[in-house]
C-alpha cells in the first residue's frame, strides 16, 4: 500500500533547493567581496585598462552581472532537475 509522503518529499525538495541556492549565493558573495576588497585596498588597480579600453572596474562589474545571470540559470536548471526527479519517484511509487 502506498503511503502519502508528499509533505516529506516536498520538505526534502525544498531543502535541496535551499542548499543549492545558499551555495550559489556564497560563490557569488566571494566573487563580489573580491571586487569590494580591490575597491577598498587597491582602488588604483581598478583604473587599469584591460580589455579594449575597458578598465578593470567596468570589466569586473560587467563580469559580476553576467556571472549572476549564469548562476540564476544554473539554479533554475538544477531546481527543475530536482523537481523532475521528485515527480519521477512519486510516479514510480504509485503503481
């Protein structure tokens, strides 16, 4: 007989998604902290020209924005994958 474990499955799914979100947040936080540290302690370095006339400040800032979008896509991909896995296991258990 199938026991309805939906609340436990949802809690497990929520925990996996939350853990992923927190890990991605800390990855981004480290990258952003690097930008802030350079700005506070080595601000002259931010004016160095690096790419086609862009200075490090602009390149790093644009990079942070693009990186945030990439992390959002990664988060969405894995959350969808987790939900699909949970749905598959739920279907498999209700034969």
